[in-house]
């Protein structure tokens, strides 16, 4: 049911390729540099924002109302 996937490089999972290309890092790179990078996706599947690993779920929750 679960298996390890790559999130960077040529073997990256297609989902992560889509997420990263839609919302690159602040420096313009697409690579995920650390675990717990988060992406906010709206109800239409548009990638709205990328959050660094230190961003808490509570901080992200404040942005959800505008997407519902």
C-alpha cells in the first residue's frame, strides 16, 4: 500500500513534479530540501502555495477559509 518514492531528481513521483513546478521555492529552485514541505491545493486542483517544513498546520489553516 505504501512505498518509498522520490520527490526530487529524474525519478521523482509525477505528483511531486506537478506540485514543485507550480510552486517553486522562494529562491526559484523546485527541489524539496527537507521533509514536511507542504503544498496547499484548492478544490479545483490548482496549487496555491508552498510552505516550508517549519510552517505549522495551524498557520496553514488560517488560509483555508478563502479556498472553501
